[in-house]
């Protein structure tokens, strides 16, 4: 995916059409892509279910629903807020109109029987004939309903990992790591692709074995495991109903159609072959299969792939309310926000723990993306490997710290924080101005060219700030 995307960007097109570009990208790559597209003069049309990506990148949203198109010059979240307000206004107008029609119809019935009021009745009828009835927009209210059954008997310490190492050939993925999971904890595994997140999940789930160290899963743990390739494990020649019935216990089978219905497989949908299902339908079926058994620990590896924004929110709500323990691997920042109480960062064969969700972790790092973290660690490892090994008797040393270096670093940190504030102010100004520029009436005002120049100037200022921000981020990452 990264290679194809790189080829596309290197061609420097005038316009980019991107269909789900963040699927299969890790979080640093997604953040880098955001930055690149935001600073690029190339126009972009993007189809995505990554809410945070859309909010960061876009200034116009087009929604396609039930054969209609809704187009507003706003990023996704603000678009949805405005759409909700417009629906509320439309509904209120419809209800007021219906009340007015009912009132006039009652008057017509009363006046029609009286000769003295007959002309008034006819006048009211003519008024009603001219009324253009407000039509309520059809709304897609179909939503996936998720609720994971829970086995109450959960031990305090569910998983204990000690001094664990795992390698594939010469590639060491995990190196002497320690990790504990207690009941009711919700933990996110994050980091670049290939750093061992899925490997550790598979080790805990018993899918693979370690080369050294130990993985202890309490015997009272009842685990549900959603693999990264879960949607590819179905038999393509079987139907949706056959697939779920095979995994259901005998006592559950009478309810499988109801379960399928809660995951939007209604009527003839249950008889569809797996081979004709879309990616989103397969993901919903995989989640439906997961709720067939009671659990007190869920391990989910990229469960949001192919799910739309509404379905992701339903899944997130279900996981927030799930009283068991959770380990989740995801690169979707919006999905992880406020979902977990601990975040584990994977890099260079080791893991590092942060209390709080993904936003708190990135805030504590003081940088926007994980790629700077990984780069700093790679550089440290590279420097260490180049140092000659000298065997000698260790001698006591006095360690001195240069006050100049400490002060210099403080200055960097102070400027870094100041730049972040300035970037935020610039971005707010630019977004507000772009909404104004999207209005055709704006160009009828006498001073519109002055405002356009201010807008262009602020964009140049933002680009300069971003360059300085990245330079300081590299300095702080390496010192």
C-alpha cells in the first residue's frame, strides 16, 4: 500500500482521487500522509471512513445517502453537525406546516355547512391547494447493534508475560519484554507496522509460541480473538447463515437470524454467499460470529477495517461498555480516543507503557506522530552499533552536564510549544476563511481581494511554521 501511494505522490498530479488510503497504513504513515496532503497544492478527492483523517484534511464534505447527495463546505464532523441542524429545522418546519394544514381543514369543515361562511371555506381550500408540502428527507437509520456477552468469573491477573522473546529467522520482533493484564483493563497496542503488536497478540491468544520467556494466561480466562485477517478466513462458497450456524452452539442456533439482523443482515441477506459480500459486510459478519460465546477478555487486531464511520462508533460504544478486559490493535486515532486506559508503544523489539489513551500518549511525547519517536530510537541504535567495543576495567567517572545544553534544550521546548499555538491559530483562521471563500456571494463584496491576500499570506505563514516545527521535533527527539 505504501509503495503504491508513494508512486502516486511522486507523479505530482494536479488532482488526487484516493479511495480508503489509510487502510493498512500504520499511524505514523497516516499522520505523514495528512501533513503531506495538507501542505500540497494538489487537489484531493478522498473516500474514507477514517473520521480523524477527514477532519484534519478536508474542507468540503459530500455525503451520498439513499441515492441523494448532500454537499457542504465543511470538514466531516462539522458537516454532520450542520446536517443534524438542517434536519431538525426541516422537521420543525414540516410539523408546523402539518399543524397549519390540520387547523385549516377543521375550519373548512366547520364553515362549509354555513351559507354565510361558504366563501371563507372556499378561500381556505384555495390556500391549501397552493401549499407546497414540505417533504422530509429520507434518512438511513439502519445501524449495527453490538453487545458482547460477558463471562463474570474473571481472575484479577489475567495474563502474565515474563522475559519474552520472539524472532522470525534473523529478525527479532520482541526482545525480553514483560507485560501484565488485569481484569477490566482496556489496553491499546500502537506503533509502526512490523514492530510486534500482532505477534504479541497471537502469543497471548495461543496462535504462536515464543522462542524464550513465558506467557501465562489464567485458566479462568475465556478469550475472544479477532485476527487481523479475520474476514479472509471464511469459506467463500458458504452462505452468511451457514457460516454463523457452524460457529454457534446448539442452544444459540435458533437465535442466529436475530443476531444477523442486529448486524444488518436481514431477509435474503442471510442467504448471500460469502464470495459476494463487500469488505464491510464481511467485517460485520466476523463481529457477529464473535458475540456467539461468552468472554471476559477480547483481543481485537484491526477490527475497524472496512467498517463505515457509524459502524465503528457502534463497535467503540460496545467496547467502552464491555466489562471484561480488552487488548486492541488499531491505527485509527479517533477510534482509540477515550477507549483505553493504557497505551503500549512497540518499537525496536521493546515496549513502553503510557497511562491513558492514544491522545494522552502523543501529548506526553510532545510530538504529533510516532514516526519521530521511531526515528530517534533507530538513530540511537545505529550510533550504539557503530561504537567500537573496548574491554577494560570500568573506572569511576564524574558526569558533568553542560548548563549551556540544558538551557538550549529548554529554549527549544519553549519555542516548540509556542509554534504549536501559532499553528493552531493559523489553522483555525484558514478553515474559517475557506468556508467564507466557498460562498459565491463573498466575491460580490468590495474588499474580497484583500481578504484573499490575507488568506494566502496566512497559508504561507503556516507552511513556514510547519517547517520549523519539524526541525525542532527532530532536535528534541535526538537530544
